């Protein structure tokens, strides 16, 4: 596999919530490269503390303020968005879109998709094949 093929594999197109209910928009994203951004000096100072929490979570506990939460989501949007870039998108991006990108980057969306309908209760109160019987 050559470098062009590797680069193409690194960028994915995903659908994120749009600007009206039921609408989606396509964006190109890549897995976050937070260490690389830190090393290249590409992170603005407000995002450095959030980045440090990502790469060094075992460090002393720091009180998280509401503004830190915003910076944390902004960090992931900056790291992941390829087209449009976060800089191009930041004046119109919604909270829901930021949260969706964060969840995509951290794998939360895949965890949620593990709740498949074939494992849920069936019709008439019958349990799915993988649900254990209640203990007596």
C-alpha cells in the first residue's frame, strides 16, 4: 500500500446532524492526532489544558469548569475536521454537531450501536435469544 492509499484511508466522510431536524450534512474527518498537534505548536493556548487531560489523564485531578468542557469539544473538532476545517466551520457549528464529532472521535457512537434490535425484547413480551431468564 502506498502513502496516497494510506492517506485516503485516514480520511472518512461521516454524516453529522444538520441545521434543521432530520437533516444531516457530510463532513470529512480523521482520527484525532492530538499529540502531533501539540508537538507542532498548532494548539491555541486555551486548548492546551484540554489536550493535556487527553494525553496525560493520570495526572492530578483538576477541577473542570464549563469553559473547559467547551475547549475539550473544540479540541476534538479541531483535531478531527478535515473538510470543512474547524476554523472554517466554527462560526456556524452547533452544539449537537460538536458533540457528535467528539463521540465519533472517541468511539462512543460505535458503543451505542451495539444495542441492536435483535437483542431487544421480542413481540408479546418474549425476550431476545441473548437475554438471560430472571433468577428465582
